[in-house]
C-alpha cells in the first residue's frame, strides 16, 4: 500500500474548512442572543485540552491512524467494535452535513427540486475526490480555503454599512446559563468534530505536525466562525437571528450597496458548498479507511462508492423535516457526540500513556 | 469483445446527457406574472382578506416604451391561499421577488399585522426588502388603482419615492424586515409611513406623508408629516429635509436645509427618576430668507441658529409628550436604549413598558450649526 502524504499547509486547510463547514450557514444556536461570541470563546478554550490529547495520540502512535490505534490498544475484537462506532459516526456526520445542505437548497434556493438531487451531486463529487486519494482532497482544500476566505472578507466589507453596533449591548443579557449551554453546543459542533481528523493522522508527516494542524485549525476556524457570528448578529440583531434557519443567508441578503450591488446571497451560497464538500469528503474518507481496516481490505477504494451512496441515502431519510434537523443539531447532538469526541479518545490516550510508560520501564530495566 | 466494450462505452457516455436537460423547473419570463406591489384590504361583506396585486404586463411587446400593468383582486382566508388561488385568474404563477411595496388598509393595520406579514417574511419566493405602507384612504387598493391616471406602474413609482424620501423626511422609510425587527424586539415600537390620495383641482395624486404608529402589532394612531420629521429627528434617522424657521413671531421666514443630524439618546437616573436625554447636533444650510431685513450681518446667523434650536426642542418635546400620552407606543426606541445601558433596570420595568414609557421624563437638547448661506451673503436689499 503506497503511503499518502499531506503537507502541513494542505492538512491545515482541510482542518479549517472542516471546522467552518456547516457552521457557515447553520449559524450558531440563538439562545445566548447577543453573547454568542462569549460562548464561542468558551467553546474554543474548552477545545484546547482536547486538541492536546488528539495531538498527543499522533506522537504516541507515529504513522498510525485512529483505527490502527484502537485495534492496537483494545485488541482485535473490542478495538474493532469501537472502530465500528467511529465508522458510524463518520458516516452519520457526513450524512448530517449533506442533509444540512439539502435542506438549505430546498428551503432557499431550489424549492421545487427534490432534496436528493443536489445532495447526490455533491455526494458523487465527494466519492470521486475520496477515490482519487487524500492528496487530491488536500490540494483542493488549500485552493478552496483561499477562495473561501477571500469571499468571506469581501462579504464582510460589503456588510459593514448594515452593521448596527448597538445590538452588542447589553453584554450577558440573558445570563450565563444559555451561554454555557451554547458553548457546549459549539464545543461538539463544530470543534469536537475534528476527531474525524484522527482518521487521517497517518498521512501527516513528522512528529509534531499534528499539534500544528489541530491548533491552526482551531484558531483559524474559530476566527472565521467568530467573524460570521459578529456579522450575522450586527446585521440581524438577536431577536431576528433566533427565528431563522439559515441566518447567514438572510444576513447577506440584506447587503445593498447603492441599490446596485444587491441580491448577492445566491452567490455567497457557493461558500457553503465548498466548505461542505471538504467536510463530507473527509468524513467519507475516514469511514472508508475504517471499513478497510476493520474488515482487512486491501484498499479502502473498493468501498468508497458504496459508502458514499449510503451516506447520500442516509442523508435523505435521516430527518423528516427541517424542524427535526434543527432540534437534533442544537439539542440532541451535543450529548450524542460526546462519547466519540471526548470519552473514547480520552480512554485511548490514558491506555496508550500507560502502555508507553510500561514500555519505557522495560527498555530501561535490563 | 472489443466492439461490445465500445458500444457500452458509447451508451455510458450518453447517460450523463440525462442530467444535462438543464433546469429542473425551467420557466420562461412570459410564464410568470411578475408582481410589482400588493394592497391588502378587508372584504366588507365577508370580512375576509382582500388581496389586490399589481402586476407587470409582459405582453407589452417591443413597440411600447413602457411596460404595462394589470390589477387583480381576490378574497380569501389566508394570504397564501389567495396568492395561489390567483393562478385561477392569471393562469400563471405569481413571481414575487421583484415586488416593491405592500400597502395595508388602516382597518387591517388596526386589527393586527402579524397575520398578514408572516407569510411574506416566511415564504421563500418573497424578499423581505419590500416597502410597507398604511393607507389613509378607505381602502388600500384605491392607491394601486390610481395608476389608471398616472400611466405607469404605481408600485415602482412608490419605491422610487421611498429612495428620495431622505430629501424631505416627512415619513419613515420602512422595509418589512425592519418592521418585523421592531415587532420582535422589546422596547421599540413599529411604525410605517402613511399613504393617501392628494386631491387638488379634481385630480388625484398619491402622496406619502406622515406616520402610522403601532403598539405591539396593532396600529394605534397617526402622526402628521411635520410631526414625522420631528420623530425622525428623535430617532436619529433624519438625512435631509427642510426646517422652516420663524423670526420669533410665528411667521416662517427662513428655510434651513438639513445637511446632517446626529441624535444621541441617553437614559440616566436623576433624583431617583428615570430620565431620557435626547441630544441632537444638526448641521444646516440657510437656503431661503423671505424678508429683506432678516439676515443682514454676521450676528444674524447666531440668532437664527438659536431660534432653530428652540423650535426643534419645543416641537420634539411636544411630539414625544403626544406619543407618550395618546399612543403609549415607544416609537423612539427609548426602551431599547435603557435595555442596552441599564440591563438591571430594564429587567424591572420591561413587563410594563408601555405604561412606564408614558410616564418617562424626557429632556431634549438641540444644537444647530449653520454652515453656509448658499450663494448669497445677505438677504435681498431693497433699494429706494
């Protein structure tokens, strides 16, 4: 099996786009109102220790990915069972993100087109990318990240005349309760989701590089989300913000430069698609790698198409409607995702540290 | 074998053609009825909603320089019900994203706005940047019907009028998202411009002047065009317009053109009482002197400035008192300012805000600066 290598610039791009993926258009829960940015800061600082654990795993298991680690630490059977849950998580997450996109297109753009059509288009594109390998994903991410940041920057500038800074006051209007709840939500979606990235660790070069990838992903992704939160809040205000499914889209639709540059929200939707494409591709890649590892396949490529189609189909029937999606994404998900994002990695880390220190003792003893 | 493979290859490459049919729901412009504006009334007999739609007539052809229009009226139970039933009259689906105005009859506005604007802000076919008006006439649709005299599309004319409104400042410019924003936030009451038919010499012309004041989502009163100007001053929304100033005897002799105005609203505790301070800084140009002995030397400028300050302070204070006493609706957004600057106080009083608002003490301070006197240096001197 030829080893694929991701230069750190490309893997950082993947991580950043992965983190901002669906938050770009789903926005953030509305309960903390105009203090959402505080929740974001809390969520980012909560993620820091988690990133240390993830990066440490890369140091402890050089050249291995999540599934190798699980099987090495917990043995063939238990390791494979936990691996299966991670395959499910990757597949499910990819489906959720696809579904977000599907709902988005059905709600605001292509109202009469069945949701499966745009989802299938993106899904097949992701299958193609993943089939071509992680390097293709890395290169496209690097290009798309530049593109995304440029457009975001442009939108931000165009939106400045519509900003109403008084929406920021008073700080902590609704108290700490909703802020902490939202911080928890933000911690699991999107920051904790970077756990998926553990599946491609073996493609990273060198020892310390994982730390760099995780932290630049956290900082840049968090920065972008912060900018988007502020833009939505300053344009729309906390009251309207909480009533919308896709606040970013509506906020951008308010942009009006001299009655000439208007209705640009359609073009800004491109951003959502690019970030989402990276996120879904990475999920699909990790799920395929996992299946290949658990079932001892020669190459993950033989299952990419099947898993991709399954993911699209799963996305199609996973929710009944957009209200259910909203409810799951903002309320259920933060509990559902905890085992995958926190408990299993922590367990893995503790076991690995014990094994490593024992190994060292053995080495130094004789 | 090779031939079979080639046939298969050709067949497979034809397969993508299926996806290249293009648009899923392909529609040509002449398959749609483009809506320019809507008027909403209450049907007198049945009490149902009555929707009148002004549409751009796409059948005009190349010869006509101006697009035609078509007006349809239909009654029904809900907005969306009527909108879809209109297909039975037009034969085409209505296309909403170019609609510019919504005119509501006073009756509808007084009964409550939520039931008529929710569809508009929820549906994906509509855009939330349409202008909203309240008709002072008996019905809203007679405004749209006016275009039989003006030969152009009334809705687009009104939209143009709203763009130029900043030069007169006699009515607020309200888009529907702005209206909903004010409905949703506490400590701020919604408002909408008034529209009516101005009749002179047997001819009618549409006119936008004055403000409809809302409390919650129900209209509670009206302000005249002049009062609206002072209201806009207090809201920091004045961008232009003219302020007539008298020389102290009640007869206006000077016209001051408003260049820019900044208003700051500050809540504070004074003697254990909540007080709102409204501070204005206005830059003006002297653009008209209707007397030969009013503006003769440099010191006269100072006097005019002071007089303008007095007028602004007096009128704005009177207007605020009027809104407090008669309508109990905080169109000035004082509540929001208290919320932002004194969150703990706001928690105590926001339950009963309309009542608290009507008791609020308000102090208005104005500072006027005259920057120029246009082309001439003094008033016209009458020679002997």
